[in-house]
C-alpha cells in the first residue's frame, strides 16, 4: 500500500519500492550543498543519513521485527520477490544486447533476440 507523506513543501510517495524509498530518504536528508561537499571529498554530511536509513530498514524492510538472521532472510526474500519482474526485464534486455541467444542468469531460461 502506498503512503503519501508531506515533507516541507513536498509530497512524497512512500512504499513504492525499496530503491525509491532509499532515494526519497537520501533526498529528504541531504541538501545539494551536502552532495557537493561529498563530491569534493568531504563526506561528513553523510553521517546524517545513518539514523534515517536505519529507521527505513527497521520499519520498511524488517517491518518492525527484531534484526536477526531469520528476519533478515525473510526481508531479503520480500525484496527479491518485489523486484523480480524488474530484475528479469533488465536481465533479458541486457542479454539481448549482447548476443543472439543466451541463457538468462536470473531464471535460467534461454532467450533469443527477435530479428
């Protein structure tokens, strides 16, 4: 389920996907000046990301469960499952660019380029 959150004068859509949520977390936490400082070799502002990223992992990835091996395995499986269609699509597109016929490492099936 998607969640709209207002942050200053922005409205942010959460729970779209892990990568989008991480991007939103970084964008809410760091400023353009912070990015420029990192670019010029001054990474101190990245420390401000620690807390927000930890909260994101605890709340959205682990779904409030304690951090242990079993819960981490379950979280990783949920992430893989939610991203599987995108992974498959990227994998097939990449293979079609490289060869006429190849085996997809994601699913193990053979794909052929349509000519």
